[in-house]
């Protein structure tokens, strides 16, 4: 089966009333953990790479690793998505490389730090959507800004999404999915205390869903930062500070109101770090890297199994045939001429 598009996977998720986890990948073990986790629970999965990940692994490695994943797990719909594209050129480069979905984050200027104005966001996002859709590739946009900084990306300021502006944005840009800012942040240090529905402005999700029932919402910065992982890292010599993530119940509430893509990066990082620290400490005479990477890969897999199950995606991998890009391109062309 070919790589799936975000549009198809999220359309199916909307039909089934579940959310799909989007997990960040930088290397082979992370990817293997993600895909074997999805296989274990037979769920579709979104693999996403940031610009930093592409730079770290190298574009050719990243692309071929994901193609290897598709080959080894042909029964699982797998999307290859660009996380936080900073400018149209980056998105076009990713499409060229074989990504089936790109995020054009026009909420920030191309420096990835300065909040942009609305007209700029509409212009760059529309430009990417037109080019991507012509090739059948899906597009995620962002309206409002998230807190925190991830891979050097982020303004550090929170600016919540305005529901009426969201309607106009989707209409003007034609995006398939919309990242909404509801008070979540990137990174491990999201909240200093357990966030409630009010802290998270969950009402915005409900409002946007009412106004845009056919637009798939994306929650960024949605790691739950389990205390058990933070404790294990610190018990094994780490020095993480006390922190709280987004409770899974809040994400599940979002899914009930139109959230279909849930970005989880930090939880996988924490699980890998915990496994590495523990095995390195437990086996001081060991020097075969596989002894350390194998449990790290398994830890990533467990995070993926848990989240895909909690988001309701488990068991849905076989619900549909993955459509090739040409088929998706035809659909977009049909949409444009009103067929
Ligand atoms: Zn993000």
C-alpha cells in the first residue's frame, strides 16, 4: 500500500469518531517503535518530521526509512507529514521528497519566531494548499500561536485561535486540517500544575467544531508527560524539573469535538530517555549499542500503543484502502470545479 494522505486518514477518523496520533521521528529506532506500536493495535498512524529532524537524519535517510516502514507494515495506513513547515519552499521541498502531507505554519514568519499577521498567514497557506493539492498532498495550517519552543521553532507567546477567524481562514486557504491554539505548549514544560478544561480553553474546540464541522482540528503540544517517566529518568540520574502535560481526558474530550490529529513528541522522547538511562546504568560493562537501543525502541512502541488506544484509533487500520496521491489530486481538482 502507498503512503496514506492526512486528508484520507482524518476523513476516516471523523467517520469513526476517533483521533490519530502523530508521532515525531528522527531516527530508525523511533520509527520502528512507532510503526510496530501501530501494528500491534492495528491503527492508522501519522509519522511526522520537523525541519530539525530532516536536517538530523538527512532527507534521503528519512524518506527511505519511512518507505521501509511502509514496506514492512503494508496493512497499516501511514502518513508522512512535515511538522511546522516555516515557508512555502520548505513545504514544496518536502512534497518533492515524497511527503504526503505538509504543515505550512504561517502563524509565524519564516524565521519561525515572529508572530505573523493574518493576511500573511492566509497568503502562504493558500499558496502551499494550491501546490500540494494539485499533487494530492494534504495541508495543515495553523491559526493562533502555541506556547513553548520546539526545535528552535516558536514565538514563546500564546495567542488563542479565534473561531470566526478560523472559518474565514479555512474558506480562504482550503486547508485539510487546522492546528488550533487552545493554550497548549511545545516541549516538556507545559504547565506548572495539572491543567483543567479552563486552562486549556477546550470551549474553543467546541465552538470551532460547530462552525467548521468538516474541518479536522489538530492539537499540538499534546504530550501527557507521565509523571512515572519523569520519575524514572530522575531516578536514573536525570535532572528534569516538575512538570505537567495535557491530560489524556482533555484530549479525548477534544476528539469528541472534532480533533482528529494529536501531536505527541515529548512522551516518546521521555520514554526513550528513561529506557536508555536505566539500561546504561544497569549494564555498566555493556558496550553493544543494541543493548541500549532495543529497550528504547520498545519504550517508544509502548507510548504509541497507549496513545493510539486512548485516542480510539486501535482496530481501525483495516477499515479502508489507502488511496494513491493521483486519486486524491483528482478529488481536489473536482472540488475546485465544483463537481
Ligand atoms: Zn507543533
